[in-house]
């Protein structure tokens, strides 16, 4: 059996298994248990284990509080992970309790699944292709990882503000076109400055609407993405713009920009008060909104740097650059939401690079085994769906899974 057939069979099995897992999840929910938890149990341990387990568990809707008092077991808040006994009495009575085992899953299930998927795709690449571990392919994956990692860092920063910035994908394309036009005029340094300023303005515009007008980040950044992509197509007539000269080894930019983007993402979180030093001084009001607006400006700069690096690596500007990266942005966001341990900004930045590595390996293995782009897109969608289900389990529902860390309002609400 070929590698492509093995991957296709694996995808079909995952889809069927995921669909069947809804049945035990629904039964568990009717009995007062977590739908996401039992869906994950059924998905990873088989439908048969899930249906037997849900058939044996007692109905928790009756006498739950009395049972807890009799056992004396220490329980934890499903929202913040703190021991339930530490909550005020009026809050504790309104919060669902979580056992230590469930709390472990809420903290680590996302890490386990991400690591298992990464290991599985590496195993497929090693066992079904001879080229996966070759030096040339490893260097190619490193260059791809650096570019993808830049976007992942920007997503991690924006997701800790008021929501992920989906316009980063289109900003890459516009930055590529602007950089090529200015550089072809013989102005390398000026091209870099102009590109960064344009991207910064785009990010500030989105950030102002999100932070001051309290508009949902998902809607604002998607609308901005459509506008920016249209401008990129108009400026280039929808055609690639070939660079007429090279200034340096293009791979140097790719390697150098990744740590630079990490520093910018850190600054975005620091200014927005998502890290300890400024959190107390930016408790609310216009000052905090202004800092969050600057944070979105920094994430747009990260996208611009990624577009700049891709332009010199490809030796041409591509107005289509970044198409399909919306799936990467969503994947990084739900992956960060899949563990309450990642609510801290620095932890989210680090983990985003692990997700970027998974995305890189997935694309490389799919290319080596000869999968069609359509099957590859299905793989990406399934990957996002799996991590979204885990995020729903961790956060206690779909609406909570779509919240940036530390927020208490849905991204789908007009008013925060």
C-alpha cells in the first residue's frame, strides 16, 4: 500500500471515528458530564469504549452536591483551574467542579494530541519516503518553518489581546508587492521601511476598531483581510512581480526574521499589559485600549516581515502570498486555547512554534508522498477540528473556546 493510500485511509478513519464519538458525548452531556471530555475519550479510545463508559456512569444531574460532600474530594474550577474551595461561596455555587484527573486533561490533552500528531507524521515521512531525512529536505523544512513560525508568533500575540488577527495572511501579500516595487526602484532600505509602515498602519486601523469600538476581532480582521487582498491584486494587476536584483542571501532574512518576530510579539504582549510588568498599570480604560491597538500594529508588522522574507526567498512578489494561511491562524489559535496553562503570554508564544513545526511537517510529508492539494486541505481541516474539540473541552464550550486568554466575553459578541 502506498503512502498516499495510507494517509487517505487514516483520514477517512478519523472522520468516521469522530462522527461516532458524538453519540457517547451526547449521552454523557445528558447525564451531566462534559460532552467534550467523553467525545475525546471515544475518539482516542474507540467508540466502543466510549459507549460502554457512558452507559455505566451514573446520572450526575441528581444529588451532585451531596455526593461531593460525602466523598470530601478536592475539586477544581473548570474555568481557572483553581481549587474550588478557594472561590467565594457565591461563586463556587455557580461554577462546575472538575476532578484532578479532568484537570490534568484540561491542562495537558492539547499537548499530548499535538505531540502524537507530530510523531505520527514524522513516522509516515520516515517510513514511506527516502527523502524525508535528507539534508536538503531538512534545510527546506527549516526555511519553511521559519516563515510559518513568524505568522504563528503573530497569531499567538494577537490571540492574547482581543482575538486572532486573520488579516495577517493578506498583509503578507500586500507587503510582498510593496517591497518588490520599492526594491526594484533600487531602494532596499527604503523598501523595508515603507513596507513596515504600511503594515503598521493596517494593524493600527484594525486594532483601533477592535479596542475602542469593541467590535469582534474575528469580523474586523476578516473584513480587513478582504480589503488588503484586493489592494494587493490591484497594485500588481494580479501578477507576480519579479525582483531585478538580489541584495543578499535570501535565506539569511528568513533565519534572522524569526527571532526578530519573537521579540516584536513579546513587545506586543508587554505593551498590551498581557505580561506581569504592565498588567497592573493597564487595568482598563483608554490607555489599555491604546496599548492593545499598538499590539495589533505589531502583529501586522510581523506579517509584513514574513511577506518581506518570502519575497526575497522566492525572488518575486506574490499577491497571492498568504492564501490558505487563515487555516494556520485558526489552528494556532485553537491549539493555544486547548490548554489553560497557555493563558500566559510567553507560554503561548513558545507553544505556537511547536504548532508551526507540526504544520511544516504536515505540508512536507503530504508533498513527499504525493497527496493532492485537496486531500492536504482536508488534513488541515481535520487537524483544526480536532484541536477545536479539545479547546471546547478545556474551556467548557464553543463560545469559551473562541475567547482570547483571560477574557470573559465572546469574540462573536458586538460588545466586550
